[in-house]
C-alpha cells in the first residue's frame, strides 16, 4: 500500500510548505496562488498517508523494499 520513500515525502512536504508561505506573504496570489494551495494540500496529504495514487496507477515506487510498514 505504501509507495513513497522518505526523500520523496520530504521533498513533497517542503514544496507544500514553500507554496503555503509564498501565498501567506502574498508573493503568489490570485488564481495561481489558489492553484498552488490546492497542489500543496495534495502534496501534504500524499506525504502524510505515504501513498501516491498516481504512482500506483503507473506501478512505480520510491520506497525502499527493505522497509516493512514504515
């Protein structure tokens, strides 16, 4: 069920935080800012649940096979 590695989750989380901060300080705004907030929420959600539906669709994983349940 899990298909995301630690580095993948870290990058997604950092990008989401970056987008949120840029929106908060109005460096991005309008439709583009809202779109970036939506993208950041998807990045955070997939990072928290450790599962990317797109990866599953294309049978891809960034997870180390030796890690059980992490």
